[in-house]
C-alpha cells in the first residue's frame, strides 16, 4: 500500500470590502470581517486542498487553482475541496483523514467546530478534524490582520 502525507498552509488578510462574507472551514460567518482573495479566501479549505494535492503529487493550490485561472475567481472553498478530492480519486488515491489548525484572533471558532468538521468531512468523504489557536497577539494574525491555516492530509493508494 502506498501511504503519503501532505502539509498545506494558507493565509489571507482581512478585507475592507463590506460586501464580502467571511468563509471559514466551508461555513459562512455572518457579521464577521471577510478575508481578501481570488476565491472566497477560506483558509481552512485552501490549506486542506493544498495538503491533499501535495500528498498525492497531483499538484498544489497555486498550480491547480491559481489566480491566473479566471474560472476559479470567487469559487467557494467547498468547490475547491470537491475538485481536489475528484482529482485525487481520478489518480487512484483515497483520503484517510485531514487535520486542520486555524490560526487567528477571530472569529471565535469553538462554537462552530462541530458544524465545520461535519461539513468538511462530508465534502472530503473522510474524517476532518479542526482546531483553532491564537498567537497571543504576536505577528500578523495576532494583530488581527488576517487568518492562517495549516493542514495535514493522509492519503493511501
């Protein structure tokens, strides 16, 4: 059996565009400041995509969904994740699990943790575990300039 692990990182700055909605872990977060990006800027979904694509050798977030590809402009994190899963399965890979760590001062993640894990697990077709942490007000995430996420994926063939 071929077993591989991939790690993905994604970072987006907070947006000043009041018309955008925050998308995080495949959920909408009404009333929270949105993130700036080519797609919906869902750092958790993007990090998961990157980890899956890298683990399987299919590519990475930038080559598969790059800003030079207008068809992905405004795409949801769930859509990017679904396409990543499709590409992996097309190459004969199965997803064992994905683990995601969100890094930021806000929004408060714990109240929506179970919903986020259930939603992302349904999209991936495998267990997705998510946790969140702060940087104790250090760095760009600590200054509330944006949010980062780190994901690890285990895939088998």
